[in-house]
C-alpha cells in the first residue's frame, strides 16, 4: 500500500492521569503556553484520525482540554493501566468492536502525526493482528544496552516475537568480557510506545490474567503475546522526539517547542 493511501477511519485516545511520582500534575505542565496534554492532542489532530479524545482521570484535565477546543472524557481514577482507561473511553464513546483506536501517550507532545497514521494503517492491513505498534533502528550501543530502552524482535511478517529491556537479539559472537563492543547487524529495534487496538480486543485485554514475563519485564504488551495475540510492528525511519517523564525531560521539550 502506498504511503499516500489513507488508513481506515480510526480514533485517537490519549490517556492522561494527574498522578505522577516524578512530575506532579504532568498533563497540565506548561509547554510554550499550552498544557502538555493539549499539545499532544494538537499533534494527534494533525493525523488522519476521525476524532481525537483525551481520557482523563481528573476534571481539571477535562476543563483544560475544553478551554482549548479538545474533546475530553472523565474516566475512573482507579484504573491500574492505560489500557484499562482506554477500554472505558471506548465504551463511553460507544465504539464498535471492529473499530480501531490508536493510543497516544499523554506525555508525548512530539509524536509525529505520520507515525499515528502508520500504526493505524498497519492494523487495518493485518486482520490477524489484535494490536499494532512501532519501532525504529537503534544506532547507539549505549541505547542497546540500556534497560530503560525497550527492544523488540520480529518475525518475517513483522509480527512481534518478544519485547524486552535486555539487549535483544543477543549477539553471541559480539561479546567480550567487558560486554558488547558493537551493534549487531541488522540493527536492533527500539520499541516506540504507541499502540493500535481493535476495540473488541481492548475490551478483552484488561480481563486477561497478567503474564509472568509481563511481571518480570514490567512490560504490559507481553500479556498479549503470552495469551496468543499478535502484535504487528511498523518500522519507521523517523525517530520521535523525546517524551516527558522527568522535570529534565520537560525542560528539554520546552526548549524544542519554544
């Protein structure tokens, strides 16, 4: 399918919660005069989504969105994960089981709209997949070995085989007593935290028992693989701008958008 082909209609849902141990009131953090969650929604509105909705856990987030013309829903505060919040938002929106939703994290104000489109397009092209996501090539050995950088390996059909914080694929012959000395070839892939879902699967997902590998790696997407669901992976040459997890990240993004 050509790059100009428009994906089937899809909804972007942006989960946003006020509680953050490292950055209190993160969704409302000011970035060049706008709350961060509004910045995220404005980026998503540049995609081909039929609608963009913020799923918030606090009325202050909903109010900030409405003040800037962004659609927002108030969801429960007791959700244990972003996917639970997404599932409730889909229910509130009355989306059909075969509808597609792209989850854009509320702390990704630099997410490329083109990448949102590609994740939606991939899911529409791969009916055997319950989810879609994205990755890009790793060019830094430090990044490859960093446990905070999630890696993904795929099969020949670009379906995810595994996600890990470990350096995968493990290059047996690239080892010395001091560790890896170079990157394997072809380049390993860094997972990008954007997901496409079919609404029917999203309703099912929170009820699936957590997987041992999910608990060990602290990676929720491993639950889908553990229970036999397939995740299609779009490999992009475009590296998204930094997300916001810490005050230092926030300052970096402020400088980029100032």
